[in-house]
C-alpha cells in the first residue's frame, strides 16, 4: 500500500467569518487570563472496571453431562438457573445463573451458589463456574453525517475503496459466476435476522460494508445478520431481544449467536453447497487470573463463558466454515493492551477430528492452522490507528479507517477493527465464491499471499504446523481485487491499493466548499503545558489557563455502556506544518448533526501522537468558541502548539445532555495532514 504525502491546503479561503476564542488572550486588550489550578494535571489511565466487564451477577456454570440447570436448592440460595442452548464437546451442560431480586451479589453469595451445586452433585461431581463477561462492538459506532458529511461522503467512499483495493463491480462477473448463492456471510453482531428492526446501527453498518466489498457478485455472496449482542438497558434493567438485537451482550450470547448462524446455514444453505463465513466484529477484554488486559490473553483453562464461545467457533469450523474476528481497539484514556477475545483464539489450533465428532456427530477434520482469523485495522496509509491496542497485531490486516460505502452514507465514516474485519471477511467470501470447490483455509492463504506488505510484525500468530510456512511473510494487508484475482485466476486489471493525499485533499476541498462557506476561525486560547506520561510514553498536556468549569483530569468512563452510539466528528482533521518546520497547525471541526441539538459542548480534547510515540494533548473549554461548536458549521482552530511531527490523532468531546443533564465523553479518530 503506497501513500502520497503531499501537503493539503485546507479551505481557509472558503471561510467567511473570523472570531477570537472567548476566554483566551484577546489581542490588544491588556487583560491576563485567570490562572487555573488543577488538582491532577497528569491523571492516571482509567482502570478496567472488572465487575462491570465480567458481571458477578451472571454466572456461567459447567455441570456434568445429564445435569439440570436450576432447582429448589439453588432457588433457596437466592439464584435462578437456566440452560444455555449448547453443550461442550464433552457433553457438559452449560447453565446461566442470575440472582433473585432479593439477593445481594457478593463474593459470599457466589460462593454459596457454588457450594449448593457441589452438594447437589456429590463427591464425584465437578463444578466449573465463572462470570459471563460483556461483549461489545469494536468500532467507533455510527455517526449521523449531516449536510457536511453528506457533501464529502462520495470523496470518502472513493478513498476507502482505493485503500482496500475494491475491484470494479463490472469486472467481478468475469471471475464470480452469479445467479445463485455460493457463499453466505453471517454477521453476528447487534442486528437480528431483520436488520431493519435493529436498535443499534453497528451490526447494520458491518453488514453493509461486507455487502459493498462483494458488490458485483450478482447474488453469489449473500449476507445475513444474527443478534450476538441482544441486550440493552430499558431503564428498568438489562433486557434481551434475540430477534431485534441490542447494544451489547455477554460471552454466552455471542456463543449462542454463532451457533444460531451455523444452524440457520445448515437448515437453508448447506444442502445447496453454499459455503459459510462468520464475521465477529465484537469482543471482550481479555481476563487472566482476574486481571484484565495483563499478560497473555488466553487463560488455561478458559472460563466456562469464554469456553462456550470457543466451542461455538469450533462448531462452525467443524462444519467447514471460516471465522473472522476483530483484534480490538483501545478505549480513549486507557492503556489496555493485547488482543481482545475471541480474536485471541487465532493463537489456538483448529479442532481435531475427535472434537468435531463430539460437536456435530461426524468426523470432519479441519485442514487449517488457526481456530479463527484475527484482523488488525490500519489507516489509509497502512499505519496503526490511534486506538491500536499494543500487542494485538495479527498476521492479517485490513483498512479500518474512515470506512464508508454508499449503503452507510447516512451514518458517516467508521473507524476500528470492526471495519477491518468486515473488509477481510468480505474479501475472502468474494474470492471463495469464484472457486467454491476450493478449501476455505486455502482461500484465506491465497488472499493473504496476494495482500500488500506491512512493516508491522505480528504479535499473535497461528500455531505452527509441521511442513507449513504459509504465514512466514509477516503481516499482510488485504487487497480485495488482488485476492479475487489470485483465487479465481481471472485477470481483473487490479490497480494498486493506494491513497493519494494530495488528490484526496483536492477532492475534499471542492466537496466542502458550499458547506464551509459560513464557517468560523478561532485562535487557540492561552494554555499551560504539563509534562506527563501515558502508557509508558511521554505526554505533554496543554490545559487552559483560565479557570475551568470542570477539571479535565476527570477522565471519561470508557466502559460505560451504552454511550450515545454516534461519533461526534467523523470528518475532523488536524493540519500541521510538517517535519523540519516549527510547531503549529489547524484543527478542522464539524460536529455531527446528532450533536447540534439537545447537547452542549463542555470541553474538547485533541490528542496527537508523533512518529516516535510522544503524545501531545490539547484541551479547550466549549465556552471558548464563539459562535459555539453546536452550530454544526465548520470551525477552524489555530494552535501554535500542535506538534509538527504528529502522525495520528484522536478527538474527544465532553457533552452535557440539556434534557437529562447527564454528562458523557465520546470521540473518534481524526486525520493528521502534514
């Protein structure tokens, strides 16, 4: 993947109004800003809330074959049990236990449940139990595009298509025989069977990305949705809707969704020779010995809840299916690392004949190296996203930045490993449809071999198989067209997957013209630098000098869910002066339409990262912008402190809902233009 690094003259000449930033150093007024004091100018990273991620009020229990879930003794102990729709390969029964309304969940209450179960089973019975951990989407969620987003959508679509090597749909027919389904992709996510009824947009977005990647296949690839995250909070508590879907789920929900996908495929498509691909753009924080995110992300043995997902994936693999999972993103304000589950299972071997026989009643050996294929997101230039999780580079990567296709235009561009996973699963499905007689894992190997080179060494790799060196080339970047050409053998005239910065900026400038005509320019207010550290790297925090309304050391609750499922500023970017010059630059900010009514901007924070990992964080109060950012127009912020060496960035907004007075923080990746 090659990148043009030409400068991008942004739209200063299109901006009609210039104002000073309220509260900063007004030119010539002689007034000094009020010095602010901060209790904690260098706050620690937000810790993982273990109890919230792995809820002790939902226990998954593995009981011996033939056992029943629930009973009078458990009820008397304050717990209600229900069977999960699956068993282990060895026939063990999986149960979900939840507390009765009168039960206060404590360590003692959980131990009491375990004691009751052990007593019921007797000395020869074995009880394994553990919390059911939360599974969430792993991409910046969808954002309302607004008029500004609508204007630039075609430009962003074209750049995303070039970056992933999208083939010309008119040429796909020469490689993929259409008319009847050859491959079915099941997106196990937030949307149920009828995605039009989905509460959350994440699953619909992922499915639409897959459909765009396979455009031109004329029905040879079909895309279905399954609710693997069926839960939401209705104000009275957490409820589930397996048909309509929700905003999040638990590990056992994801396992049930995978099993549902395989069973639906078996009932309606397997008999017609249709191949199976499962897309998992969802994940959970790895938990090892009760310490999430520390060390190796795979515990031995797996908790019963995690094991249920592992065996559901094995169930799909034993049926000849392929499974792709997102490596995960790092929530803003945290230092979590390592690959998320279930993508971490990419380090585990495929199920053997004995396991397949136990799971599906027939001997069906899997001829592949890994249980599943993890996918790492990269930006348009092949670099890790700002939200990259250290230690999560997989050998398979794909563009996961500003993913937008015509079917998702109203939601704005999306970033993260969810998008990269959709690109990879769609690319493999399209290639497999061109030659359905080919072994599925061999198709993945061919798409991998045809991918673009990457400078990043994989952190996780499939288990070694004697005599096999398929993935010796390190990390490769999926190129949809090259992969299809390699598998089909049909010449498609693939263009190199590229992103030309100069051309992109020229097209964007032309598209933004009408929307930017009444924008505003602001001078950055006076700020004070604080030398800090973040995730082992140097961090300079620039905090406003005048008295703050709220101390920015109060970090967002990164795992509070659901946050509003809209990203605030998909088209935001920062233009710096570039290497070899002095610091300084401009931020271009336009709030998504969903945030221009009913919300006020309390503060915004722009984080820039240099090529050597040094971080710079700039915080501004919303009251410093006149007119306010809530007007939905283009705002240009001049700041002489923006690092000239920045290569990636992130923008966070802290909003207050004017109706509920609830404050929350949400953000997204932003482009850095040098």
